[in-house]
């Protein structure tokens, strides 16, 4: 098991050399355009080699927003949908009950709830928690996780990363409004958020030091595990708060889909350099078929299904109870995928932009190197537009 950035490094080296060290590629959605020429469209091999087709392997069973948002690039299916981390609301229902809070349905309500929890300055002696903060984050400088948080707030305020003409738009009025909101939200987070990626954020919830968060739904199963979490059974889930407004798709660039439920899904791709493509394809089908996906969902720590059929599998439904590997968040995940899912732009340069430009400059802003959000966004715009010029 490797950090995501190391997976990207290994994948980059493999396609550059063409040596086929790996027959299958795990591809984050933000890399799809970069490696679109290095894989075989699974629909083509499925149609051309019927003798290798897995029984009941149905492409139409995958949730369409996942296919469109994760697997496709310029009409090619780069890989099969493989997993779908996606932002949902998680909140401490015990704290909400104590303070008389209701689940946020708007961006304003979400901020207000965080402020109320933070101002209450609650503690919990049983958990050995001296202070419970309003919310938490994954805001490590220079890490892709910081970009993930930014896009959710950006889209939630009517902004987008790119305009229809392909220029960076994070420095427009909606983008700056989102930054102002984020600054206020951060005032209600523990100081450690500047050093945390998604792992630190998940731990902060599991250790009971935050009252709510908008984060990856796949973290609920570990937070429900009484062996490693102090909040087992105390967290509840809801769809993301509704955006103030959403920028129309025809006003965005590179296939970007704005919405608050930022998705960080991945696809499993078949390398065109593989020297054993037939058995690799058979394994790929097995790994993404309905039965295997149901097993993964129950045994693999609550990984969210990608298929309609898996959400209704008897084993998946039976696991919808408090405890390690719970699936009780799956209905919210499915609703978020279908109605609240935001997807990043599709362009070959996006892996570089989202990993090494945006989070680096955002990190400098939150470290105090830049005075204003406008200065920060203008610097990002200059770098991004220079990279994409022409």
C-alpha cells in the first residue's frame, strides 16, 4: 500500500519506459487524461474477445455519473470505475443533540454549525479530549488533499477552476467568495490541519476532536471501529450542503463538473504495453464484477460500491450497522454520487496543476506568505495559464 503520489510516480515511469512492469493501472480521476493513451478501452476488448467475457459483466450496471466523471476522456473509456471516495457530511449526533443543531443544507448553515460547536468549547473526559473543534480539514501545504478541499468550497460558491475558454477562473468573484468562506471555516479547526492530509483528517474525527466534517465517506467504517476509534456509533452522515449556486457546465472548461460532493474516484486500466493482456483482462473483470465488488464493500473496510446492483446486495445491506466495515453510509454515498457529485477538469496537465501548483500556493497563503486571497489566486492563475498557453 503506497501513498497516492508514489502510485503516480510508478505509473509515470512505467508508461515512459513502456516496459510493462505493471499490467493493470490504478488511475486516480485527476490522472485520467494524462494516461488516456496508455490503456486499452475495456469495451473494445470485451466486444472483440467474447470468449474472455466475464459472466454477467454489465457496463450499464456502473453508476453513469461515475463512468462520465472517472472513466471517460474524449469518448474513450480509459479504465473501469474502481473506487469512489466522495465528500459527504459526517457529524457528531451527540454534539448536535446537545447544542440543538440541525444538519446543514446550505453552505451558510454548515459554517454556522461549525462556529456554534467551536464557540461552545466542549470537552470529553471519557475520550481524553480537552477541546472539541467546530470542524477539521486536510490542508497540508503542497499536498493534493488541499486541492480537494479547495474545489469543494469553490464549486459550492458558484465558481470553477477553469472558464470555458480554458483560462483559470479561481480568481474571479465567486472564487474569492469561496476563499473568504474557507478562511472563516478554518478559524474553527484545530491547528494541526495545516499538517494533515486525508489520513490526519480522518484521525481527528476518530479521536473525537471535531464536531463535523465534509470529507471522504470511506472514512466512516474506520471511525465506527470501536478498537481504533473513540466515536464508534456517534457519527451520522448526510449529503453535502447545497451549493449557493452552481456554474453551468457550458461556462466551465475541460469537462469540469462543479458540485460540493468532490469525488476522488479511480479507474482500473489495462496497460497497452502489457505482454499478458488476456489474463490481465480476465483479472480486471473479476476485480470489478458485481460479486467481487460486494465482497470488497463488506470485507474491505466499507469501500463504496460502483454498481447499482452492489448497493442492493444482501451482504451489503446486512452490514449497514455500527461497527468496523459498516455500510450504513452507502445510501448517502449513492445519493451524493447521483445528485451532488463534483468532478475535476480533464486535461493532461491537471495532475501537475492539482498536485504541484494549486496546493503549494494555497499552502503559502495559509502560512501567511501572501496577504490576500486575491494575491494568491492571481499567482495561481499566472502559473496555470502560462503552462496551458497555446
